[in-house]
């Protein structure tokens, strides 16, 4: 019995935003129904980055698969001409422990994170949302927008121009206009981006709140905080918002809520629900047009394993496989 090797290019061809959204929503529903086992991700810290280990076993919602992702985050990797985030996923057969596939998880990580934001927006943003604001304009901002456009008819994109990386916002604007032909503005005034915006997406590694003002009715996808001490949203906004998390053990340690919790600005009782319970129809999403909603995304192994499984099954059906004999 052989193991399949799957490259990033193969993943990118198969895992479209629409397919990723559908797959990730099913994985969250399985988790909300108690049909997935997932220890919290573990961290190893280096001087210039970290390594994260993320295992999961999904046994419901048409999944029967296990796996583990090894992912590194090194913010200074431009110096080495390498991605900030790099990942490898090992897909495991629960019946016998055989590694079914070893695949590049870098592209998959970006798309599955965008899909989690889209699933959250499906349940938490207003259905008539037209404007999206972006604080952070790198690879993940693109994935978030691509997946969001599968569930909301956006007409306008607003991008905050960070003074220390002007080119990033210029590149993002050009990509949005070329790829999706949407009205796109860039502003160095962060309030122009965060207010009068239906869906606000934050994807920075900030350790100090950047978003200090939003308009009632805004949905926030807080994506950037994925390690202890990171924080993008002012705690005053967090306190007012209907807070939805992906997983308590991870969000309380390393998500957007980790700093407000540590400082006792909020408590566990302030959390409305986790996204899995909402996807499983066990908890409500948005209930009024004016409420501020916030999704705290730390990234779950169920997203990686479910998407990897779909890619594996598709390639297996097509028959384009590169195999190696490990054992």
C-alpha cells in the first residue's frame, strides 16, 4: 500500500473557494455535532518564528479521516524568498494508520482560512452586505475575499494602507480590480476603512489594537491573532460584539480574545457560541441588523484535514497520482 504525494499546484487546481467553503462548513458542523476529535494545536517557538502541530479525526458528515498538519510561521521570510506560512499535511487512514497522502498545505492553509471566514460571514454578516474593508492586504486577504465573494454580492472593497508597506495595498488593489472588477479604494485613514463597512477583515500580526471604531451592523472576521499576545481589535469593540469563536481552547490561548481574557476585560460568559454549533444549527447566528458580530478565527485542524481529504479523493478519482512506498 503506497502513499500519495500531492503538490501545491495540484491542491490549488482542485480546492476552489466554493469547494473549500462547502467542505469547511461541513467540518465545522461535524465538530459542532461532536463528530470530530481535535486536540488544541501545540507550539514550538524559535527566535524568528514558530512551528505548530495540528491533529484531527473527523468521523461524521461524510468524513472518516484523520490527519496532522505541521505549519511554520516566520514573518521575516521575505528575506529568504520563502512564504511567511509553510505547511505540510499527512492524511491518515483511521482503519490502519497508513499515511494515505503527504501534501503541501501552504495553499490549502490560505484557502481553508478564507473559507472559515466565509462560513462565519454566511451566518453572522447581513445578507445585503455590499462593502468589505481590509486591514491587512497579504495572501490571506486575497483568500478571504475570494471565499467571501462566494456567499455575498460585494460591490466595493476598501483597503487600509499601512505606512510601512505601501506596495502591499497597491498590489492588493490591482489584484481585486483585475480579478473581480470591483470598485476598490485605498486609504491611509483606517477609520475610512473600518466604518460604513459591512464586513471587516483583519489579517495582520499586530500585538496592539488597530481597529478602534466600527459602525453598528458590521461583521468582523478577526483572522490575524493566532498566537498569545496578538490583538487587532480594540477590547471596547470586542465587549460590544456578539463573539463567535472557532474553538475555546485555541481562541482563549491565542485568538483575538486572548488578550482581553487575560486582562479580564471579557470572560468566557461573553462568548456567544462557537462556529461549529452555529453550523450544526445548535446556536443562532446574527439576529438583528444593527448588532456587531465578531468571528475569532485561530485556524482548526478539522479545516485542514477535511480539505486535504477532498483534494485526495478528487485526485484519486481522476487517477493522477504520484505514489511512494514508505513501508
